[in-house]
C-alpha cells in the first residue's frame, strides 16, 4: 500500500522556548518567514502525503488558523493588488487535506500516535516531528518511503550524532544492508553514553504500520512516565523487521535554542534575496569578535 497519510504530534508545551511559547505554539515560531510546522508539512506534501492529522493540545489554535482560509487577509491583499502574497497565502490553505484530534493528556509520543488510530485505519502512515527541520535535496520522508516500498516494513530515520549527545535521543543497534539502510535489532530510549548500542540516533521521521497500535495500547509507561514510541518499536521488532535509514541532508534541531539560531542562519544564507548582504553582516560580526 502507498503511504498517503501522516501524523503530526504537536501537543507539546514547548517549555524550552518560554516565555515565547506561553501563548503561542512552539511549532509556530518563525524560521525566516515561515513557521516551523509549515516546513515539515511541505516536506510531507513533497513526499506524496495527501492527508495530515495534527494531534494537538490546548493553546494550539494558531496552527489550525495558519492552515485555514483567511478571508479578511485575502480580501485585503486582493484589494491592494498584492497578488503574489495572495497566491502564497492561498497555497498554504490548499496544499493538503488536514484533520485535527486532541491529545487530552501529555502522555508521550507513543500516546499521541495512538490518538491517530481512527484516522490511520489499516493503512501504513508517516509520523513527522516539528522540532526537526531537515534540508535535503530529496525530502527526508521521501527517502524513508523509498526504503518502505522496497522492504515493506516500518522505517525510522537515523543520524549519527556525537556519542556524548546520545543520551538525548532514542538510539538503535542495527545490521547494515547498504551503507545507508539497516535492519534494526535493538532500540533504547535516551541511553547513558556507556550503555548506548551505537552512535545512530532516531530522528523525528517514521514510516509505521497499523501493527504498532495494539502494542502502544498495552505499552506500560517508560522514561518520564510516558508511553514511549521507542519501547513500542522494540516490541514490534521482535515480531517483524524494522529498518533504519541514514538520510541524506542537513538536520536542524529547532527544539533547542542554539539549534534554532543555527537553523535561522543556515536557511537565511540559502535565500537569494538577502544572501550576500546577510553574509557580509556575519563577517562584520565575526570581525568585531
């Protein structure tokens, strides 16, 4: 079956960006001139996704408004003859069919995905996390879908990270099939450095099958008292093969303040309209020490 549905868990509180996220969702933080969540939605659409489900929580109304039609704004832009802006605004509302469901309790990523069970039905589906903005020639999700189509099993995105940082991630032990595709044999959520099975971290892109839902339903809470997707995938790996894909591209960890700043600089340097001027400014800043 082709993967046409994707799940976006966006119910988190974004506490690392307080006070900016006190009343505005973390996913709506602007990266240049688009909110973080739009970059991820565009990646999904470019990968062939046709239906999205946002698993939301309280204070996430801004996400719904962003992907909805804005009659007042469109009327104003049309009146002022700003056709380019009008087209851009309309494209946001028209790019994909979007649905919403509430995660009433913050019980972890695994629980958020369980909230999507009715939406997913008996189809394979993708999961994308808005913290990870991935700049790639071929969309990261598209790379995972290529692996899924070939091997017909769940796929997780992998990235090699410094071993001293591995405790911030889910981590895998895996057997190489090619230089970028692996069969996962073990998964550990946020291991201590000395207990990590490798330096390959699980990044916020997944292709899953409905087989994960019964496991999540009976999953006992793991680290932090949450239902961990990593734990459920470990259980699933004992029943069927799970694959990992070392994606090609540059990942920006926008759930971290420093990562967000780096993403802003990197993405700005790719924009032709102010590339040179911004580059000159950075040189001035460095020269001042």
